[in-house]
C-alpha cells in the first residue's frame, strides 16, 4: 500500500511517500523558519498562508522525486491535530480533496503519534511495550506504549513544554528562532562549572514536569549578568550549558522513574527536542547503566516531517481505519483518545 503523508500542523510543510512493503520512498520538507524568525516566533496566519502556497508544489515534487504517478497512491494520511487550526485546515483540505478525486481512503493522524512512531522508520525498531519521552515545542510527555494506538500518558508538563523552554531561553539571550538548536550549539562552548541551575520537580513524586521555575531562574541569572556588566558571549554560553544540563538531567530522572514504575527497560525519545545532543547522551548513559535499550529517530525525523505522518497513517489504513469525507481538524486532541489497532 502506497501512502502519501501530509504534515502541516505548525511551521513546516512535510510531504512523504511510504510504501508498506518497500518502506519510505520519498520525503520532502519546506520550513517556514525564516519567515517567522523576524517575529521571534510562529505567526499562525502567516503559517496557514504559506502552507497553502507550498502544499501542492511540494506534493508534485515528492511524486516526481519517487517517480510515482498520483494514480498509484492507495491512501492519504494527514495531520489532523494537535496544532494551529489554520495550518491544520490547510493540509486537511488538500488531503481530503485529493482523496476524493483519487477515490482512495484518507486518515487523520495525531501529530504526536507521528512523532512517537518516527523511530519505526529506522532499521532497528523498538518492540512494544516501551516508555516514550515525547518532547516537542508544544508537548512534554512520558507515555507508556503497549502497541499502535495503545498509549497511556504517565506524565505531562504542568506549564511550558521542553522545546518551549529552549525557545524562550534563546529569545531571552537573543539567539534567534527556532531556539533549541542555537541554545544547544552555544552550550558546547559553555563552562559547566560556572552555574548550577535547579532540576525542576525532581524532589516531587510522580512523572509530571514543569519548566517555568527554570525559565525564571535563567532569566534572573542573565539579568544579574547584565547588571554586573558581564553580559558577554561566554556568559551566554555558560547559561546555555547550565540550562541544557538541568533539562537533560531532569528528563533523565523522570524517565528512570517511569521505567522503574512500569517495570520496563526500553525507552524511545521522539519529538523536536529529541534532536538534542545532551539529552540523548544522558539518556543513553542511563540505559547503558541499566543494560536497557534506547531508540530515537534520525535527526531529520526528530522535528516535524511528512514521513512520520505517512508511517503512522499507513498503519491505520492497513488496519482498515479511515475517516469519512467531512473534513475536520482537531487542534486539541489527547493521545489517549486514539483507537488501538
Ligand atoms: O516536534 P517539533 O519540530 O515541533 C512541534 O511539534 O512542536 O519540535 C520543535 C521544538 C522547538 O521548540 C525547537 O526549539 C526544539 O524542538 N528543538 C530542539 C533542538 N532541535 C529542535 N531543542 C533542543 N535541542 C535541539 N537540538
Ligand atoms: Zn512536532
């Protein structure tokens, strides 16, 4: 079965073709980062308009790249939510119209399920059950995964998502948008002995996370440096380093707790923040110590992409699930509401 995947939940237009026998055969991405950078964050209306401009040319380009005719498509998978309403509607309407014209089924995919399953696009795939640390710009969750569509959210963020905390730190230090990779790159030049930032929520039981206290601590540290005439590039790098260490240690402690609580020894990290070097390293060390297994997607499939949507949708279409033609997007949607396969 050949599935066309369409991702348009935020500021990336991602298109991919996934074949259930041959695997991923094409994947293209257009990022709007430059468009939003001048505003320091995503402007929803501009995002929707840019998706509308890019969706059709990118679909044609992807078909051409794979040397596939549109009549060869057996099903369409599109991101139905969560995300920005206008951006979701752009992809949803193109997907549903194309499905109607080609007379093929279409299925609306949960964006976070796409992220969660992205490691399945790699050669070494995790077996069920596993714990997934799902960390993106909009979500930070620890999920127990027992099978396709069988998700139990064990922990969630009480305020900012991990990616949002990275983005806000970047904004505070004037490092540009999107912030995560910039904070992480500057952290490489930072001195890890200079600042000790708090590890949020680790002394509280449970698996929920909170990053707003860390955000305030980061802000106060920077404001003090400015006041002390020490607002240098090195200070910025030291702050980035301390921030990144605090986030990666907090996430690792929470994951360890989740593995112990559920009696599992297999972990998957996914979502934009799973691209982070320090977090991957810390979690890999933990799993090495526990003699457990760790899986994460290749870098390009950590952040938003069409391949993960094509893959997740293909599993649902294969199982006979599809949606009727009344198109709808779902900007707020819980992973736990998904049907199992
Ligand atoms: O999954 P994603 O592409 O979009 C959402 O679904 O939100 O995640 C984007 C988030 C942004 O907050 C970005 O700053 C963060 O992932 N991110 C990173 C890194 N690369 C992307 N955060 C930390 N380190 C990175 N290397
Ligand atoms: Zn995402």
